[in-house]
C-alpha cells in the first residue's frame, strides 16, 4: 500500500469523499485553478505541484506532469505546514 493510500485511510469519511470527488473532477479535465488550487512549486520540464483545500481543516497536494495529475499527499493544515518544511 502506498503512502497516500495510508494517509487517506486515516482521514475522516467526509475528507475521503472530498478527495475522490476532486480526483473525478481532475480525470474529466477540470483544471486545478478552477478548483481553487494554488501553485506551490515548479520543476524543470514543466511539472508543477499544487495545493488544494479539501475542507477548513484538510489539504491535498497534487503533482501535475505531462502524464496528468498525480495526487501526492493528503492531511490536515498543520500536517501540510510540516510537509512543506520537510520538502
């Protein structure tokens, strides 16, 4: 089981539902900016990392590559702040 799946299983049910809803929207081509995401990092070769608010207390990080969006991380805003420092 990957790290993201483990993180997701620890989240409340409503956050898991928000996560899956967001993933469905990304699959049909709705842009992250339309979903209120903010870019937090840009890499060589065009990859970008975005932060998306799932609720008042939870956030998700999505990596956008040439292959498409890849959900990378999910957790509380406090965990997000720690994640940013660790990156």
